[in-house]
C-alpha cells in the first residue's frame, strides 16, 4: 500500500505546484497589463522629447501594440496550458483514488475468500478426525464366520 500512497502524494504535490503556477501566471499577467498601460503613457510622454519617436509615433505605437498583443497571446496560451495540466492532475488523482478503492475492495474480498477457505478446510479436518465406518465389502479374513 505504500506504492499507492506514494503515487497519491506525488499527484497531490503536482496538483499544489500547478495551482501555484497558475496563480503566479495570473499575477504576472496583471503586472504585464499594468506595465503595458504605464508603457503607453511613457511612449506618449517621450514623443516630444525624442524626435525619432515624434516623426514615426504611429509606427512606434503600432509596434508597441503588436508586441503587447503577442505577449497577451503568449500569456493566454500559458494560462490554457497550466489550466489543462491542472485538470489533468485532478483527473489522474480521481482515477488513482478510484483504483485505490477498487484495490482495497478486491483485497477485502480476497481476505474473505481466504478466511472462508480456511474455515472450510478446518471443517473438513474436523470431519476427518471422526472414526470412519468399517468397510463391509472388505476381504474377509480366514477366520471370519
């Protein structure tokens, strides 16, 4: 049974780690959104200071938006992957618990069958200690009358 508990412990640890990874990914996404807004404001404020940004401000803003969109897509894909892995861990844990219940039920049934066989064997041994009947068809001795 230690093997079963080891598997469940491993799955519990993996489930907990995946939950923390999802939380960290959400926090990183929120930080990235805050930084995106801050970056947009900084880009608008840098426009009058740097002439190369002022000349191509629409291109800079378009590039910044494109990069933010790509980062957002990567973040969504990472979240989907983490959630999928979390659901997979949950399903594995559920099936492992079902297997453990099934193994426990089978072990209990095997123990009951073993006890029944042992009781039947003891009953047969108790019957065999009784004196057996004399076989009437046995060969007679010389002096049987």
